[in-house]
C-alpha cells in the first residue's frame, strides 16, 4: 500500500503527459510537398503520401485544409455578390414599375398618382444606390463580380458573328437585364468554384485516409469537410435555382461525375450478380462430389456463397458511389446489436438451424418425427423446417422446437425391422402356426435374407398364444411388406383352421333358491 499512491500518480502523469511528448516529437521544420499542386491526380497523390510519416501527413492535412478554406472563401464571396445583385435587381424593378405607373398616370392626367409613383421610384432608387455602395465597398465581392464578368465576356467573345446578332446579351451593370445576366454569371461562377471545391475535397480525403491509417486523428478535418460540402439552393428565386441545378448537372464534378458513379454502381452489381451465380454453381459442383455433406447443408452453403458474393458486390458498388463505408459498417453493427436483442427467439432458431446443418440428424426426403409431428422433410432454412405429412398437410416447425426435442429419423437408415405380433387360440397347434408364419415370411420377396427374420412363440397372454414376427426389409418397403404379411396371415390362418382370438368375457349365471 505504501507504493500504491506514488505508482498511481506516476501512471496518471504518464497518461496526461504522453500526448505532449508525442506532439513534441514531430520536427517543426516539416513543409508540405503535395499541396503545391492542387491539380495533382488523386491516384498520384495516394502514391505520394504513402511513404510519409504521421507527422508529415499532419502537415499535409493542414496545407490542404488551407487550400480548401481559401476555395470556400471564394464561394462565400460569390454568394454574397449574388445577394447584393438580387437586392439591386429588386430595387431596379421597383423603379421601372414606378416609371411605368408615372407614364400611365400622365396619360390619364392623374396628378395624385404621378406624385405617389414618383415618390416610390425615388425611394427605390435611393435604396438601390445604398446597396450598390455597400457592394462597391466590399473588395472581396468586387473580386467575385470581376471574375464572373470576365467569364461572361469571354463567353461572348467566343460566340460567332451570327450568334452575337441573334443571342447577344447585355452585360452592363446599368440595366435590369444586365444585372440579371451578371447574377446568372455569378451563379455559374459559383458552380465552377464548387467543382474545384469537390476536387480539393477528393485530394484532401486521400491525405486524411492515409493519416488515419497511420494513427492520426482526422475528426476535426472530417467535420470541416462535412460542414462546407453540399449545395444549398434558394428556392425563392426560380432562375437562380434552375441555374444552380443545371450547372451542377452539367459540371464534370457534379452531375456527370455522379452519373458515371451510378453507372459504375449498376455495372458492378450486375457483374457481381453474375459472379454469384457462377460461384453458386461452382460451389454446388464441388460440394456434390463429397458424400459428407447433406442436401440441406449443401443448399445452405451454396446459397451462402451466392449471398456473400452479392454482399461484397454491394459494398464495392457503394464505394463506387463514393459512400464512406466506415459509418456504414458502424451502422450495420449497431443495427445488428439492436436486431439481435429484439429477435432473440429467431436467433435461437437460427442457432438451432446451424447446429442441424452441421450434425445432419436428417436430410431432405427423410421421414421424421419431431415436436409431435410426423412427415417428410421438404425443405429447411435457418429459422424453420417444412414437413409434408402423409395426408399432404404442410407443417412448418421452428428449428428451436426441432433441435430441443427428440428427433426420430424413420428413413434415416437403409434397413429396418418390422415388429408384428400374431395371436392364436390356446387350443390351436403352435408348431403348425410357427411353420405357416415362417412360410409366409420366406415367400415375401422384399424380406431380406440377412439379417434373418425372427419368428418365435413369445407370450402366453390372457386369451391368446402370441407369436412375434420380425422380418428385416429395406426402409422404403416397410409398409408394403407390413400389409402383405398381415393380409396373408389372416388368409392362411383361416384356411388352415387356426383361430385368431379376440378379447371376450364369459358370463356365468347362478340361481339360488330362497331359504
């Protein structure tokens, strides 16, 4: 006990000091080598980061984070510019509507309406000037507008003379049409920036994957990526919504990319489905050569092989859809725990089904007696066994009830003995009855010679002398021999005058005279 508390303090100090020591182990002069080229192909980047240490990868992650953050800033500035431009368009539209009202009022010589419309136009124009002033004072917004306008002008220059005459657009910032065109150019510029953002995230994720493999903590980086990913659409502006959606669909890092991913997913699933069929056939062919496998176990293994290949194909397809499989496995694990807790009885049946497949107490086509039900085994899965009763009723018995009870496999062995008992009267000739029974049994072609049938006088019962008759037959001939022998014994006993007693009572009546 004297050394307990010092050791405890030493352990705690080690626990809390170790991270600092580990952090200090990383040299401070490490510089990024992969973030210099933000267009580096993902595959090449994966090769570049493979030999890097954890410390070097942390530096790489920080460098790519700065590149991504810079791109997010550009997108945010462009969105702010769109907001300003929407306000300007709104105010200009009010001014233009007011001017139309003034013109109509002058034609109607309505001076009062002219004054009201003039006042509205002045207020709207004043508000529009305020918005424009704020926009001009924001340098980052001006840079975004400049980039969008430059792109728009380049597209105009690229047009042919015929296209300019028929589809030339106004790109001035003085008219409503010009402002709308600039807003559309801003939205298209945002779509381009989003494509660049997606490319950066792909490369950033490549670095983070390698960092996580080598023991680094990537949670903070992952949270930032989730926070800045995705597309938010302003549904109140129909033109902006259409421009955003159409731009995403037509972009290489948007619609085309996901369309290609979806095609890959479908192709992968189809290919793995075909592979599952081939794997099932191969497994069936391989298992059919072994006599140690029952039909039930063979079918189970073949189906399991097919499903395993399909599941692998599904996960490969999900990876082609760029789905992070880590959370998927975590969700599957958590869901499996909840389902296992909720379906305890079903899992008990599942376990019983596995044990029956391993120990093979019966097979398809066997006639069995389980859980108080007699029937022929038609099929079995991991939860239940299906039996066909002799009267053609289909009975489904839970595997747990089958495995926990007594299993009688009537047809599980090739040879079987028939146990028959025949009684004769006490006044009949026992030796003659014995010879008749032996002759009847020997005349039956389906009775086996080895083992030899047993025919013996067995019991002196209350009202009869009983013979046992125990011939051996093939299991499938049981009832044919049973019925043939029974019928022949009755015919021969009647023919030879041997009685077959049945239970009866003798009643004796005594009369007594009165005293």
